[in-house]
């Protein structure tokens, strides 16, 4: 269709709005789209949007491509690269790391279904659990369950680092 992605999002949102209004009418206004949109975590959504825009800017500037060439020169084994991404994701959220990796490595070299991407996803996901600050879910967990960084480090980190958590 050659339409930009936001056009599909807006079309889907309009269809969702129409269906929910027809299904719930005035009987259950809390289920209508305007009320549902009010409950969206806007700061969290804008945070991830900003991260992905920053990664996109780094990719457009060629920085991620230069970084991938440098990493390939230093480390020849891509499994080690995925492992390093996993360890780094213990400190940095895995969403920007995986988005950055997607910008660093060409899909012609690493097709969508290659083992490299599976390993990146596994390492980044597991690495994000090593420290509670390694993922947005971990930070939310700290706030919701009143868990301290020290408690998590003592009780969960060893198991997560071993890949058991």
C-alpha cells in the first residue's frame, strides 16, 4: 500500500474505537476507548519511544554500523558478541540493546530466522534479569513489591546469572 506505519495504527485504532463503542455503548463507559487510553502509562511509552528514536538516530548517522565493524574486528565469534550483549543488559535495559543490535547487524548477513538473533534475544532477556535494574520490568517490580536492590542481588542474581531464573 506504500502507506506509512502510523496510517495502519490509526486505522486499527479507529476500528477498535468503533467496535468497543458498539459492544459497550453507554452501559460500560470504562471499557470505551477514551477511558482505556486514559489508563495508558504515557511516561513509560514516551520513554521507550525516545529510546527507539535515539537508536534510530544512531543507526541513521552510521554509528551503529561503525560499532559493529569495530566489534567484529575485536571479537570474531558472534556467540561472544551475543554473550557480551547479555552481560551489558544486566545494567542497560535490553530493549535499546536489542534495537541497537538490530541496527548494527545487516539482515543480509544475519537473516531474520538465524540462530544469531535467537541467541541475542536469549542473552539479552536472561542478562536483563541478572540485576533488577537491567529491565523496565525489574524496576517496576522493585516499586510494586518494595524490593531493595540488595535483596535482589542476594536472592535472585546468582540464579539468574546461572540461567536458572
